[in-house]
C-alpha cells in the first residue's frame, strides 16, 4: 500500500504527551491525518467513544481499523506490522511512549497557537 493512500483519523487531546507522541509518529513518516480534538469539542469525544467502545485516548483509526488508547509507539508498531508503512531510521521529534511535563505542555500550547494555521499535514476539526 502506498503511504499516500493511508486514511488516518486521530482522536487526540489538545495538549497531551500521549497525543503528541501520536502526532510525532505521523510527522516522522510524513503522513497526512485528520485530527479531532476531543477537548475542544465534546461531540468528538462522544464520537471517539462510540467508535472505539471505550473512553480513553488517544484513539487512532487507520484505514478503518480503530486503535484504542494507544501511544505513538504502539501506532507505529501496528502500522509497520500491518505493512501500512515501511520502517525508517528517522527519530521522532517528541517522545512517543510517555506523558509530558508541565514545561512540555506550555511549549506545545505556545507552538500550537503560533503555528496551527501553517501546519500542512494536519486538518484540525473543532
């Protein structure tokens, strides 16, 4: 499967280390994704819970398969194992297997507010 044929919908929190880890994996592979912010829009949280059958995030739907309550590390491993992507040696630009510190939260919020309109690979649905 060509990596540009991948359909990804990610149910993420605005400022969350786990969610940023998922985003980092997508950036590492140059993937496009639709991001649904479950903090800014409670209806999207409800949608995530209905589709995943549980309330924890992040949840990522890849080509119709829901990966519930996953880390970026788990998303990457699943996509490689299922031959959705080809592994590469690039390093992710954020931790893909942990929550973030208060300082990281503040930095992500500042970056998101400054760059959300200029980010080419993501469409944020609020």
